[in-house]
C-alpha cells in the first residue's frame, strides 16, 4: 500500500498476524508503507492499534471450569443465549475484552449520526501528537539550513518550486 487505509491494514494484519502466530513479539516496519519506502505517522497510529489488539490476544485466556461455565451455558443457551445478562459474563467480560482507541464499535444507527472511521481517528491522533509531542531531539540551526538546502536541490532536480 502507498497510503494508510484498508489495503495497508490488510497487509499489516496479515504480516503481523502471521508473525505473531509464529511467536514474534517485536515488530519492525511500524509506520511504514510501500515495502518500507514511505513513512507515515497515520500508519504508525494504525499499526499501534493493531499491536494493542495482538498484545491483548497474547495475554491468553484462562480455560478452567470456572471460566468455561458449562452449567451456565446449559442454563442460558436454551432461553435465547442472552449471556450478557448473566453475572458470570459481568464478572469476566472486561478481563478478556479488548478496548480499541481508534476503531469505531458503535451500532450503525449511532455511527450514522457521527460517521467517523478508524482512518479518520488515526489522522486526528497523528495531528494531535505532531502538534503536542515534545521534540526530544531538536535540530540545530545549521542542520535545519542543510536540510532546506538538500530539499531545494532535490526540488530543482525534480523541476518543482518550493
């Protein structure tokens, strides 16, 4: 993918998902696109959301008589499977639930009133961080001038005006 979006997330999900299943817990290429030729703060926000989900998944699940609750399943399932009404679900739900920061989980009726998706939320977060994050490694004035000179030279070679 050349830009953040559905394709970039499918590529990242497949790549990170397969790596995760193979036992890898360190992910390079965060925030990169186009086979690491392009960096994107928005993609970094999306990648961090995916890593958050994978980390939650990596915590695993307690599989015991208490958590499986076979007796509750036998009791609740025939009555319409309303497990959200059970005390057992209340006790364990938050422990195993992943809460995304950027993904939208509203029901369609609520979403229609405010149709914001994960990409828009990632852009907002990236802009906020760009504006508010402290610069831990500020450039010296001579470095800034050198970068501007390099950009000007590159623009001239490409026939662009700066």
